[in-house]
């Protein structure tokens, strides 16, 4: 484990401090935890559920083992355990930011995925991973990440990966500058900002999965788009823009006192251009071994 944890008084939240060998693009603070909770709610609404793989019947058996890689604050893991009680749910992340009180059927493990998953071959019936791209180089996606997930997946089990494509749909000129800068930061780290587009091909390339399918949804950021999703996506977009400007604003010549005004500019552009982002869920079943 080895993580240093700051715990709030009178709270069920753990506020993490990143390990010294972990250099995160995104902050590790309460605001980021809240942003991840919001992202979870948004993706559930956008995709009409917490997963797209055909695993409903397996989860009804109350005998399934489910792994959530890059679980963050554990929102997906906890909600799934409530929806499908009786199964075993494990959330794994390099940061320990989960609640202090958890159900008996849920376990959270603090571990670096890139060091290998601490499980035997063929352990899990369903593995879910999302929003981890900023921590993986394209080479790690190609040569390690998916292969390691498949290793611990049972034959006949499903692997599902979800990522967003950071090449925005119809951005305005100012928001284009922000995301172009962010993409260049990622590319400097050898991260592909649009790895989501490659997920299907990467799963096929392993030759260990079948019935591979993709679900692609566009998320407009305008608050005028949809009564429920529009409000959520607008808030999420603004939170993300605040986070990026707080981190990179000086390099973009945006002073701290002007960050809110700049985010308001992005919001007006978003409404005018109907800016959005494509999100991908790609899933496949591990091929059964021949007897």
C-alpha cells in the first residue's frame, strides 16, 4: 500500500496524497473527487447504465467477482454493489480516495496497475476500467494494459473499457487553445489523447477476446442541450476547465484572477458551437479455452 492519507474529521471521505513516484496530470484533492463523482453520474445517464457488456445475468447469480481498475473514489464500485448485492466487488487504484465506511461485499485495494494486478490468472467474471488514459502511454496500452486485464479475466468473462476522445467536437477558438495545449502535454508524456478511437482495434489485436463491440456517445457540453444531462454536462465541463486552467493557466497567459472569466468565455463558446466530446465503451468476452 504505502500511501499517505489525510482524513477529514466528521466525514466519510478520505483525501489522498499522491505517492512520491506518481506524477498525476489531474490534482488529488476534494475538488477532483467531486469532479469524478459528477463524471460517474454523467456517464451513467449518457449510456443509460453503469455498463454496456451483457453481464446482467451473471451479476444476478450473486456469485460473480467484479474488478474496477482505476476506481478513483469508488463511485462505480459502490453503486454496482448496491445494484447487484451478493457479488464480490473490488476497486483498485494507485490513490486511496474511497469512503471510510464500505459494504462488506466491497474491497478497495491501493496498488499501481502498472506493476501488475495482484491476482491470479482467470479470477474475475467482469472487469471494468475507465478514465485511466492520462496515466498510460500508448505503448503501455498496446503491450501491457489490455493483456494484463485479460490475464486475470475468466474465460467467458467480459472486459469493458471506457475513455473519452480529447479531440473535441466543434470547439470554439478559445476552448480549442486550452485543449490543444492539454493534448500537447499528454503527447509529451507519450499519451495518446484519442486512444478511445483505438480501443476496439487494441482489443481485437490481442486475439484473446471475441464478440467485441463498441458503444459511442457524444456528450454536448451546452446547458441548453437536455434538461438533466445538459445541467450535468455543463457543470462537468466547467469544473474540468477550472481544473485545467488552475494547472496550466500561467503557461496560457491566463492569470489566476481571470480564470473564472475565461471559463465563462468557454461556456459561451460551447453554447454557440454546440461543443461536445465523444465517449467510447468497448467490450469483449474472453475466449473459452479448448478442453
